[in-house]
C-alpha cells in the first residue's frame, strides 16, 4: 500500500495519454475541441494585420513562463527537503494517521515528487518552445496574400502541441498535490490520486466548459495528432 500510494500518481500521469486516447474513441475531449479552435484562430489570424494575435500569444507564453519558473523553485525546494530529511522526519511522522513509514519510504516518496516536478518543468519548457516557434511562423506569414494551407496547418499544429505540453505540466502539478495525501496515510494518497484522475477526466470530457465549447463552430480542416 505504501509503495502503491507513492507511485500511483506518477503512473497515472505517465499513462494518462493512453487512457485519454481510449476515451477519445467514444467522446471528443475538450483539448481536441480546442485544437479545432486553434486552427480556426490561425486561419483568421493570417487574414488580418493587427497586433491582437501577438498580444494573445504573449499572454499565453507569460502563463507558461510563470509555471516553468515556479517548477524551478519547486525543484530546488525538493532538493533542500531531501538534503534535510533527517531533521524533518519527526515533523513528517507527526502528520501520519497511523501508518508507520520507514526512512526509505520517505526518501522514495520525495524522489517521486521530485521526478514529477522535473517532468512538469520539462513539459512547460517544451510548451514554451512550441509557442515560440508558433510566434515566429505567425510573424513570417504574409498577410497581403492568401496563406498557404500547409503553413496554416503547421502553425496550428505548433500551437496545439504547445497546449498539450502545457496540459501535461499542469497534470503533473495536480498529481503532485495528490501525493501530499500520502503523508497522512497511504489510503488517503490512493484516494486522492484516483480522485485527481477522475477530476481530470470529468473536466476533459463531461464538464460544462466542454459542453459549451462543443457548440462552437470549428474549421473543417483536421489537425494532425
């Protein structure tokens, strides 16, 4: 139970992509619906010569940069905690609701939390890189002529890939929060991990926001997966 509670959030985070693809065969996710809107955005953006698209992209990149910077601070904090773990063990043990954890259990748990934080950082930096490439292609587009459909698809694909990596980083944050329940008990940790993936699935496939987005018009052109 202790090891399962420690690794379950990381397992859920790693295999969420496979689970979402299985659900996608029956119901379109909010991310897929938004991918169509991203294509629609690019199709409209290449027809206008205004700063609004640059402003929108800048706002998105600012949010990604914030989470990437926060991830660096969390990584440093994790290293500090692991380095001072012996001094923190009495306090951590006082939080337990009856489970008796060994020093190795605590070390393993913090290493897993560190791994998830590192993966979140990598996801956010990849997202930032994709959005940066999207900005370059958006700036290179010639607004005086009709845009090449291949160019539009490339821009939309980069934008969508950036969003997917951003969502991956956010999910790592969610499951890291679920890992906090482990300090109370292994049962609480498992319940929080299961509840977290249930919340993510609900948000992607059954939420009110998803229903609202599904009613919007979208481009007839498909974005590559």
